[in-house]
């Protein structure tokens, strides 16, 4: 006997970022950062400040990242089709992964130019650097606050928030470097600050790259403990064995589960599954659970029973 039961309205419990008013936040954040990044890049060249140019380049990559995240959030709202049976929810994972890769590539170029300038620094307009960077603190902080509320529930939103918050800190560091150059005359502080910017970006991006890559490879989200899920299923009344357990991310906000439950007593009834699915969502935040029951007769063993079989 086999029975497949899943949550009938799981997608309704996971409103996308765009559907929760984040579309406006993305639009405002993108507009602010485009205007500021253009101004910062031009003024960075004028002031002969690699730190400003580096920060502007990073801001341009953030704009691209915000566009990717926004687009993915919109795509994630599209309903399933005959070809894309889960809809396009997975686009949010691809957007986070692409965003991280773009940022890492940008840091390589900034680091190369900073190292080259360590031996050939020119005159720097410190006062212009300070004022532009101070404006960057304000713009980046304001943008980060737009994503503050949703940062814990969506990797896309968290990536946007972390980038903006890091940018605010980086801009603050550029302000400090400009002040230090005024009092010391050490123009080499400009490329050194650029290298520090690269380090901050790399540290912040590496974690997002690792997590988004794991989700793209169908790993269980870090918020879910598969061992705890297995223990819960094994302790359900009438269950003697659990196999073919899989937990993976459908998107950056939705998690799915499939499992085979060996129940020698036969089908336990719809109420059993309704309660189990509810508890799985309540305790593990897994909104799309599919459970299959088996009697476990030796004459018809499940070919997916060994854990090593996929």
C-alpha cells in the first residue's frame, strides 16, 4: 500500500519578497545606489582616490545584485506549469549564487589595482574623499534599512542587506582614511584602504557563495537539521523505519521534503498525515512535505531503502 500526502497550500504560507512590499524597497535601493555610484566613480577619478573608485565599483555590482534579486523575487511568484512543476522559485537561488560570483570577480580587479598603486601613489584630494565617503555612509545605511525586516527569512534579502550594511562600514573606513591622510600625508593609505575594502567584501560574500551553492546543489538549508527531521518521523506512531528521506530548498524561502515511512499496520488515515505535515512545518519550517507509506513486506522491498541509493 502506498500513499502520497503533501501540504495542500504550502505556497500560500511563503509569500515572496516582492509580494511583501519588497518591490518598492528594491526600486528605491537601486535608484539611490545608481545615482550615488555614478557620482562616486566620477569624483573618485577626480580626487585620484582608488578607495572611492573601488567603493563605486562595488556599488555598481550591488546594483546588479539588487536587480538580480528583484527579478528572481518576481519570477518566484509565477505559478507552476507543465514544464516547470515547481514554478520558477529556484531562480532566487540562482540569483544569490550569481550575485556572489559577480562580487568575488569585482574584488579581484580592485585588489590588483590597489597592489599596483602601492608603489605609485599620487596626490589625493582628501577633503573630497571624506565628503563623498560620508555621503556613502548615509546612502548605504538608508538602503540597508529597507531590507532590515526581511533579512532573516530570505537569502536574497539577507544578501542585499549585508552588502548595503558592509558598504556603509566600508565608506566609514574611507572617511577615516581621508582624515588620516590629511594629518599624516600618507597617500599610501588610499590603496591600503582599498585592500581592506576587498577583504570586507570577500568575507561577506564567501558565506553567501557557499550557502547559495549548497542550495543550488539541493543541500538541506542550514536552518534545517535533517537528523532531527528523521528522528521526528521515526517517532511517529506506527512507523518502524524511515528511508529515502530528502530535504532541499525549492527557493531561498521555501523548503521541501520527501520520505518513505514503513508502517506494517497499513495506511494510518488522512488525519495522521495532516497532523504530521503540520508539525513538520511548525517545527522545521518545511512547507512542502510529501510522505509515502509502505507496509514493508519482504516480497516487495523498496529499491530506495538503502540511504546510499538516490
